[in-house]
């Protein structure tokens, strides 16, 4: 199989709501907004390790803010 490049891709999920966001390759670092819950996420893939960090959680609709 010389000359054939095999790219491993990993599914990434929102760590707040669990929604499947994207498929990422090793070496990827990106900022995304989850289409389901609206949280801002940082996705980093290093080798076979996938790290998803919530940068900002969006307030749920109808949330009551205590005063």
C-alpha cells in the first residue's frame, strides 16, 4: 500500500449537549458554535486524542435569571 495516504478522522461532539458537530483530522484546532445548544467550543485533535472545550455556554431559552 505504498503511496496511499490513510487519513484518520474523528467525530467530535459538543460536551455540553452531546450533539455530533464535525469530523476532524489529527492536527486540527478550530473554534465552532454548536448548532443545537449554541455553545462556543474549541476542538483540538492531537494524534488520537480529541479535546473539546466549552468556551461559552449559551443560556437556555426561557431561562429565568435570579435577582
